[in-house]
C-alpha cells in the first residue's frame, strides 16, 4: 500500500514485475534516495509486464511478500497500487499517480536495460513528459545512454550527474544517466539459475 500522505515530498518510483525482487532493486533505490535527495522510493509491483510471458511470473502475493523482505528499509515502500487500480502500463500508472498527488515530485527510476528498450513501451514519450527520469547503469547496457531511441529523442533534456539533486522537481522532460551504478543482478538471470538447479 502507498501511505496517504499529502505533504510536499520527493518520491522515486521503481516499477517492474519483481520476479523475483533482488538486492539490485534495493541498491538502486538506496542510491536514488542518496543521490536525488528523495524522501522515499515506492516499488510498484506490477501484476504482469505486457512485454513478458505471464506464465513465467511467480504468484503476485508471493512477489509482493518477497519484495517487502528484500526492501527492508523505512524509506522503501512496496506497493500494490497497479493491482488495486487495474493498471498494466507505466504511462497509465504515472498519469494516475500525478493526478492523485499533484503536490508530490515524482521521479521515474529504471535501469539502463529498460532505457535500451523503452521505445517498445506504450506511449513511451509520454512517460518522459510526465516525470523526470533517473537511469542507473547496468553491465552490458552502457551504450543505451547515447544509442537508445529515448536517449536520442531526449538528448537536449539530459542533465549532468552533478545536477542529480535538481532532478526531483525539474520540469519534464528531464533525465540523468548514472554511470557509477552497475549492479549485475537481474531477475531473468536469477530465474534461469533457479531453473537450471531444478
């Protein structure tokens, strides 16, 4: 659940299937809290990613419970917002959040692997228009900061890492690519490793 807060806050949003959640999710959340000066990070656990095979997902309640166990931090809130609202697409989730809490300064958080493929997401340009975006480097996806469709489309709106403290509250589109975050963990690799052991 998301706390019903109405004060002015800076909130990072980390969406995904969390199938399974892992230390990499926690790490970029802690970095976001520190580097962006956020008050909290909300993990938006999706009922299902439209671009992924739903049969590969662990049960939703199981993913939520695992996420809460991994998060283990007072400033990381694990939310079932998308499930409660019947939302499936990031753009729809962002629109709903911005409408519900217009006083909150939201920042969308994602890994460079998502930046590399975000042009496959529904109405992806609208995502950049709704909230500033913080991208965290991932091994193997370093080129996404310049070569991805989104990086090229919004090149003029990229902020230097030294201006990280300005991102929350910046007029979108605005985005930053953090080079020093490069956690190799991935949910896909974890699932493959578990399958190989079975």
